[in-house]
C-alpha cells in the first residue's frame, strides 16, 4: 500500500459520514496491495549483499592501486560488517519468534 493510496483511503472514510458513526455497520476490509514481509526482507538482504560487494571491490582496488585511501576501504569494510551483524540479529529474532509461536499452547 503506497502512501498516496493510504491517504486516499483515509479521505474516503472522511467523505462518508456513515462510516464515522460509532457503532455503525462493520466495514468490509479490502485486501492491502503492496510489499509484504518477504519483500522487505529480500530488499534488506539485497542491500547487505550490495555493501559486501562494494567493500570487496574496494579491497581489490586498494590491493592493486594505491590511489584508494585506506580510510575509505576501512569505512566500507566496517559498514559491510555492521550490515551483516544487523542481518544476523534480525534472523535470530525471527527464529526466536518462530520458536515462541511453536511453543504456544492452543
């Protein structure tokens, strides 16, 4: 659901005074079209992969040519390391959530 579609849905509610009444009829929910949780995870993993490949190419350029400053290589490597750590933390939380849900008694 894009931001514009969200604004349109809010303005549609405001334009219909029947919907705004308390205790009124239950509104039918329309399915939300947009990026799902899997899409968001895939986009995040692509960003991590891009940072890793960028850091790798900088290290290769630094090894072949001295024109690349060492601090630029260090920043790229640290940024890639932090991205991987963040991805691992997200993965750990997802696994922990899955285990919690599986251990719930119904």
